[in-house]
C-alpha cells in the first residue's frame, strides 16, 4: 500500500508540474486530479483518479482496489461534496453526487467495460462501492 501512495504522490506532482501534459493518461485511461477538503483537517487533498466521461460529467469509482474501507477522498466528499477537478490543462469546480437507482444501473456496466477490474474489486469487499458523478458547477 505504501508503494501505491508513493506512486500517487509522484503522479500528482508530475501532472501538476506539466499542467496535465504528462499524467492525464495512464495505462490508456484518462486521469483527473480531484481536490477535496479534508474532513478532519480542512486542508485541500488532491488525488489522481481515472474517470469516465458521461456527457459533461466525470464519473469516478470509490473502489479503493477492493479494500473493505472507503478511500479517504470519498469520505472527504461525503463530508463536503464540493470539490475541484483538473482534467488535462483545464480545471473547474464540481459537486459530487452518488449514482443510485437507474443512474447506477446505467453507469455500472459502462464502468465495467471501461475498467473490468472494478468487477474484481466489488467481489473482494462486502461494502457497496460508490459510483460518484462529478457535476460541473456553474461559474
């Protein structure tokens, strides 16, 4: 787990330093930087995440590689759904909403096509893995 944390820190630093020219794609998948507000510290916390475009929205999955605990970024969004994302060179404010019902049923198969590993992560854990829609906030 420490190596994954180290890699995330490196990825975030390279993404920022190159203004998204390097790091906006990883293993053929688009990547964004999600900046949340720490639920305990109140400090900004930035995490690189793969995402799927759904119209104007970005969809992310709180899989945490199938661990039995939610990722910290998701707990931060639960506490405060307002965040910022950087996609390549562009950035904007978003509001996070959990997909449920028909929306979840529509998105989950798309996410499995996009990243088949999500099925394995879901099988490894007893927790429900949140599918999170990042809606762009109007300026």
